[in-house]
């Protein structure tokens, strides 16, 4: 806390303040430390060191850090670029640094894009469609003022320039979801001269997503539900004109943020077990479960691990910008040379471990589609829950968290979660208790994701699972497949998600 305050006092500019800290040196700096002659780590011992009170104290501290953003955001948050996030990075760094000579710590600075929509309104004809939602990272409308024009239907899925008719210039483009990303559609609409774009869903439900990497051609873009779009499509196909207006006041800005990496000095550095959680939250709230729980679990396990020696190196990663589209983990993996990539035997993702209406969710990472070893990791988690007489469910391994870049670059991956915005079924309520028909985390991405949002029973068990996974591989990779490739079948597979945000 002392360092956080010092950090904030140094400069209001985000990363400049982080790198001016005495402990956090220039970007890519390293502090190297050595390990002592302790007993070899074991799963039982490391699990036995987990005390939920320590986790709870850390969560309370994290909420205090989130409050540092209140002046700028009107509520606690740890979104990248905020004081709450800088203080989080500082807290992680200084905690690891305080552990003496056990870890080598690296802070990795990278460029990120941060966006915020302050106000928006879409009027189609004389109606304000309820489901209209501005896309994340949308630019504002011209001069942050309403723009006006006819609503014009785009041909096909609007993924080719030729799909945009000539009368789109000065109009609001009406585009069906599908085939290419929202960002590509918005840029093509902008190139064709549209003043705004509306992408309507091709299946049930509302449509909210992200434009992703900013383009100078992007125009202000909304998502619209399938239901809300149908009447307009019929009218346009009958040749009726729908004079409309769009208004978005938003900013999209480039900032710098920081990943923190801590690697044991001890253990075989050619064979590392890596695990990660994300240090940032969404702008809407303090993110104490998402992913305060995962990052604090990592911090606590890293702290307890210092009591032991390891045979294989253990590498912890705290990613920034996960909520903006897995930015930190993507950057980290993209910067690995082939030689460095090869040293990572597997990556374990820990995002949301203490959801209040939890389920024991294991990513269903099979070797058939993922790098070989992913399935062995999945099975380690399954056995852990079974040996604790706990039920578990298998959930899709579909690119919605920081494992994505690892598995796309040949590194076996997996992880567990306690659940996000999915609805708990009756069967799951029987398996885990809690309330059927409600989200696993009813405060997911909201202001109420505070300390009170944590299920301590789930958090304790899942932290023990993390301890088990670390201890198992820190001790031995016996029975775990050798790395076979830095290529990956998953790299070819189009993913619909970048983190929690839909891209197409
Ligand atoms: N990446 C998340 C939440 C998340 C991870 N996996 C899933 C699966 C289904 C829904 C949400 C998630 C986040 O940080 O928001
Ligand atoms: Zn999230
Ligand atoms: Zn998360």
C-alpha cells in the first residue's frame, strides 16, 4: 500500500508511474534472486499451507486498491489505465519482491487500447430499439454529435466491399452478423462512406461485442438483436425508407500497461510449468472475483511455495488487459522466441475461482484439437475434484480466457473456473448447491463484484487445486507428454470470442 501511494503520487500517467517505482525498474527489467535448500515441494504440504483467511485479507486489500480509481471513474475499478490497476500491479510486484531470493521478477510493458462509451442513442425511423448496444472500442460519431441518414441494407454478410451499395455514402449501414468480424464490417462500412453502422444478430438474442483492434476506417457501430431487426429488414426490402440517427460519445485511446512474470530461480529452467490469472478488471466494477480471486490465489501460492524447493521451474504470470481482449497474454506469447516457447511445458489458466453461485468447471481441453498434454492436465483437475468428493462439469475450451495464445502456439493448456455469466441448471444446483436459474456469478462484470461476492468455500478448494497443480508439475513431469510442436491445430480454428467479448 505504501508503494502504491508512492506510485500514484509520482505521476498521474499510468505506466510512467509504475516504472518509476524503485522495485519496478524499466520495462523488461529483471531482479534475480537465489533459492535456499528447502524440502522438495509436495502437493499435500502445499495444499496444507493454504489458509482462506490469507486469501480474504488479500481480497480486502485489493478492494481498497480498486477504490483508488473512484475519483476518475465514480466507482471502484481496476480497469487498465486506472489508478486501481496500477496499484494492483504494484501490489503483485512488491509482494513477490518481498519474498526474498526465490523468484526472478519481470515486468513487461506493452501498448494496449482502452475504450469507454459515455453515452449512446440509436433511433431507427421513429423508434428507439431497446436492444441497441454500442460495440466496445467503437469510435464516437462525428464530433461526438448525432449523425443522420437513411438506414441502408448491406448485401450478404457485408464482408466484401462490393456488398456495400453506392447509396451507403452518408447513410447508416445495416449489416447482418456472420462470416467476418464486427471490426471488419465496421471498417468496410466506413470505407464506403457510411456515417454509422448497425450489425444485427443472425440468431436469437441481443448482440454486444467488440470492434477489436482500432482501424481509422471504423465508424460508430451498434449491435442489435435479431428480434428488433426483423421489422426494419422487411420494410427496407419493400423499398420503404427509414430515416435514422445514431449518436455515440466514446473514446478509444492507446495506453501502456504491464504484465508481471515471476519465475522460480530453482528448478530446471528448460522445463517450466506456467500458470496465470489476469490483474485487470472491467471498467464497470472492482473485479474481486473476476479476476481478483485468480490473481490473489496465484500470489498466495507463490508466497507459500517459497518454503520448498522445486525440481522444475515454476512461472507465474499476471496478465493485464484480459478484459480488453486477452491483450497481455497475447503479447507475452507473441514475444517468446521458439526456444523460449519450447521451455513452457504447459500453461494453466485461473480466471474466476470464487463465484458465489459456483460450479466446479473444468475446461474440456482434449488432445484431439489442442496441443498434446492439454488432456492430461484436464484429467489432473478431474481427479482432484473426485479425490475431494466433489462434482465437476466440463465446459468449452473456446478461447474466452488467457490460455488462448498459449494453445495457439503449441503449448498445452487448460484450467478451471467457478463460473461467470452462465445460468446454473437444476442438475448443477443438485451437484454443487446454490440457486438454479441464476448466473454462477450474478455480479459478473458489475459494481457488486466486491469482497461480499466471493464464495470462500469454493475459493479455498480451488486454491488447493492450484497448489496441487503447481506442486505436481514442480516436482515432476513424469507421465506428462513432451512438447511436440510450436504449431497448433487450434490456430486455424476461428474463435468467436476475445476474452468475454464477441468479435464475430
Ligand atoms: N474471460 C472471462 C470470463 C470467462 C472465462 N471463460 C468463460 C466462459 C464462459 C463465460 C465467461 C468466461 C472474463 O474475464 O470475463
Ligand atoms: Zn471478465
Ligand atoms: Zn476474468
